[in-house]
C-alpha cells in the first residue's frame, strides 16, 4: 500500500486517511532510514567493479591546487530526485519511493527531507538545490503556502546543520500552477506578476535563511506561444522590472548569494526570452542588470538552442558571467529536454576545460539537473545515476587538467593568434591604429602573405590522447 502510494496521485480523502495512519508511526528519523541497505559511497579507484563506489571521484584528491570536492561542488536537485514520479505524457508515475506516502501534506514533505538528506549524505555531495514548491506543498492561499514552506524549511535547516550539506541555490517554481498559464513576470495579467513577485520574495528569504550560496531565475513560461497575442516589448520590460525588484530586495535583506539566469530556448513555450547565453547577456546589458547576474549553463538547454555546451560556456565565460552548471545531457535522437544523467566523458572534459579556463566555479557548482529514466524506478537507481555523473565529471576534471598541464592545446591557440601579439595586430588591439593607417599597411603589403591551417583533425587527435 505504501509503495503503491508513490505510483499514482491518490484521491484526497484516501491520502488523508493515510496521513492519519501514518501519525501513529515512529517518527522518520528513528527508523532504519530510507536507504537502509546502502552505506556511504566510497572511492575505490578505477579498478573497482563495485557499482556503489566511485571509480574517479576522490573528494580529497588535489587537482590544479584544489580538491576535487572544491572544483566540482556537486549538487543534487530536489525536484527530479525527490519529486520526480516518472510520469510521461503516455503513462503514470513509476518511481518506488518507500519513504513517501504520496500525500500532499506538510508532514510527508518533512519526512521527505530526512530521506533526501540521507541520500545526499551517503552520496557525499556537498550541495543541493530546490524550487520552493518541490520542498513544501502549495496551500489554499499564498499565506498558507508560505506557512507550509516555513514548516519544511525548518527541517531543511536542521538537516543542513546535522550533515553540513549546503544549499547551492534556491529558486521559485513560477510555471507549474495553472495561474502561470501566460507566464509569470511576463504574464498579460498584472495580478500574476504580483503573485510571482511575492513568491520570489519568500523564496529569497528562505534561501537567505538557509545560507544559500545562490539563487536561480529560470524563465519557466517567460516567453510566448504565438506572437499574434503577444506584446514582446512590454513582456521583456516586465521581466526586467521583476529582476530589478529582486535585486533590490536581495540588497535590502542582505542576501549575499549569487543571482543566476538559466538560458533555455524553448519548452514549455515555443520561444523563451532567455533563449541562450548570448540572448541572456544582451537582455541583462540592455536593462542594466549585468552586474547583478551570472549564468547557469545547462547542457541539454544548450543542445536545444542548437549549440554545444562548450559554446554556451565560452559565451558566458568570455563575458565574465560563467556562474554555475546544470549538469545533464540530452538524447541525440530526441528533440526535447530529456534531462539525462551525464556520462559522456567528452562532454565532461570539454565542460571542465572551459570551467578551468575561466578560473573555476566560485559560487556555482555542478548541479545534477537530471532525472533517472522512467524505467529506472528503484531507489538504488538514484545512486547509480549520481555516481555515474560524478565519476564522469571527475574524469572530465582530470582530463582537462592533464590537457592544460601538457600545454600543447593552449600553445597551439596562442600561436594561431600570434599575428596579434606584435606589429599591426597589436596596434589594432590597443586601439592605436586608425582606419587609414590600417589601409596604408595592407596597401603596402599588396595582399595577405599566408594563412596557416586550423588543424582541427590534429587537435581532435590530441584531445583523444587524454581521453
Ligand atoms: C528546466 C530547468 C529547471 C531549472 C530550475 O528545464 O532546467 O529545472 O534548472 O528552475
Ligand atoms: Co536546469
């Protein structure tokens, strides 16, 4: 019965009955725990065949002067890992989550926190992330919802204190509830804007209370389905207004966490205003918001935007705005946000190459915005998924560090631009050459003397030496 409860949404009266039954039970923390057969995940090295051990993620190992733990700052997401039911448009949820009674109650939400922290602690991830509505149920009014949130945040705080696990970032879910049908801050309905502002205010307060190191704005439905009914100029201005209000409130309450914008081009809307890193940077600059934000780059979102993850990281990094990473991957043959756990070593290596190049993750982390497949419905699959992702990124980090240590790749790129280091190139870069002077220079030469090969295949082979 308990197991079944997590498979399907229960009728309200039945779930109330179950809550009553549950109240006679021993409190969760005194029980065997949610994952009684699983111990803390050890590091056993590359030769290990133990599926519940790390082969590459060795938290204390030093790479480029910092521990792997400090470089990677792994984070577990509450939404997929503890609220993902495994439903899809063709079928109900499949996930077996024995600790969850399936009810939409505060007490179930509080018990879930204990299970979540047991998981994160056993995994050895230092961070986690949530949406407000992942952790606590929505009430009949905003005031009741806020009360529910406080009641669960209290347990989050207790568990953070007990385990030392920290909040990487919080965020507000401004897309699931039907009120957000036309968006949140970009809704045609001003009351929806007001609701969203109030919701963000509360989510910021709770993030602050829990010592969150960041706060993310992902534009859930901030976009359009058709331009026929959309005043794009007004909607974008409202989005900017909304972010400015959040920036001001952050300052007012003394919240030090980094603000992030998470680009995504489409889904759920046809076009999201934060479509990719370049669009986000342009938007932030246009509305004087850039000093207050960095970007949270997600691999599957990059794919949907028709870019590679590396491209998005370079766009963000070269603008000094690379903040955090939502680590996942799409499926080559599926055109939507499948949010799979990242196991591709190339993806992880290229990601970490860009991260190291731009000085490493400071406030951000490698946040597994990824979900186990609907078919992977047992609790142990959550461990396999995260261990695989963490090992892939640990390998990515080591590979990236080795490529940097070797130096040939960086030297090649440096040499490729050598014509800019002296002569006319240096003069142009420093702004000292006028248009006429540049013309005179090339007129004198007559034509470009020579170009050098880009050596793509040579470089791809070089990368493979390290994989
Ligand atoms: C949606 C997505 C979100 C954000 C947080 O595609 O990535 O889960 O990461 O709102
Ligand atoms: Co994400």
